């Protein structure tokens, strides 16, 4: 059984704590410790979930052995913390975007390979039931282009970080995951300052298809949709409501709700199984580096 620590137990890290505790019943792992620079928060989370050990720094955390860590710190600390853990030979799941530069994600990948550890990015959307079904459906159709919409009002604390690293990176990765695993290139892009937050509009070429990325951090309506415009169908997935709708040339259609597991639980389980040497498909740090490379291209088009 793996001894697991969660590093960074803010809003999202707390969710990882909950999920790893739930996965203890499957015999994959024991949640051995939580770590946060805010020790009072670490103690509060540890008390709420029955975790025996707390730490306020990596040095304190690593004073006792752990086998794997989930890193859910703020974006600007992910690379630093992830690299230190990898250098100590500890398996890591690092929340997106893993780093702020593609070169840092590549450096992490090289270090993980050198140390022989599992290192994965937290690309949770790949584990969304609607995305999983969309990927299966897409294999039956020739895709002309795809549209990814991720719109919602970002809270003030999230606006400390670029919207590309916070939100757009999900759909940049999904373009490669759903549409084409080929390397993507940015054909056109704009980042509009809308006062409250930014709006991103970008067109990427991936293989023989194109992907349109539309992200904003100001919409009062939350939209999480993917549309595939295909030779013989129009397909729309709503990843919040877990629904798929397919419209055919004769105007007939099918619409269904996709039942599946909580994506975070599926993601954490897959990571833990990979750490145990089981054969399982998980995102790679090369995937993270590719998504960051696309972000750098978009930023270069400003």
C-alpha cells in the first residue's frame, strides 16, 4: 500500500484529500500526511479527514517516508515543489499546468525518467465521463473542426494567474486527446482584456483538423461544451451535465446522459495504480509540455 501525501490543501487540495481517503478502502494507498504552508489549515484538514501527520514544509514532510505525493499548490509553486519531490525519488501527480513554461515541464519529465518515478499532470478533464464517451464517438467520424468553450466568472483569487494557465490549458490538452494526438500549431489567436478578466480566442491545427479555443473568465453563465463538426454528424458534449447530443444529416438525433465516476476519483486512482506498476493510461509530462508550448505560441500572437 502506498504512503501518500497531499501537498497544498486549499480548495482543490482538500478535494484530493477526500478522494485519497475514499480510495483507502480499495487498498491502493494510505493518506499518510498533508502539507501546507498554512499549518493551521493543514491541521484543520487533517482533523476533518483523520490524517495522522501534518507538515508546513517539504523538509518537514520528508522527515518520514512517503511513496507518492499529489501537488496542489498555487500555480507558481507547482514546478518547484514537484521537482524537489521527484529528485527525492517520490512519485508525483502535479496539478495543471505543472509549470509556467514548457521547458520546465520537459525538465521535470527528464528528471522523473532519470529517477524512475511516475510523474503525471493533473489533466482531470480526460477522466470526465462525457469526454471519455466523446472520444469513443469521435473515432467513428471524420472531424472537420472542433470548438471548445470554457466560460465562467473567475473568482478574484484565481485571477492572480493567466487565464491560459488556469482554464485554457484544459481544452488545449483535450484537443489533442479527443481530436488528434499530433503536435498542434497555433494559426491565429487573440487575448482580449475585458476589464474583469480576459477572453481567449485561438485556432489550432492538430493533424488534419482544427480546434477553436474560446475561454473567458467573466461570463456569468458557466459553459463547458465541446462541439465536433464532422463529415456526417454534429456532436456536442456538455462536460458539466455529462450529456452527449449527436445530430445526423437527416436531422434525426440522439441525446443521452453519460453516467460515470467522479473524474477526480478516477484520476487519482489511475495515478496510484500507475505508481503500483499496474498498466493504466495516464497523461504524461510530455502532454503537459506540449500544452504549455501551445500556450507560449498563443502568447506570442498577442
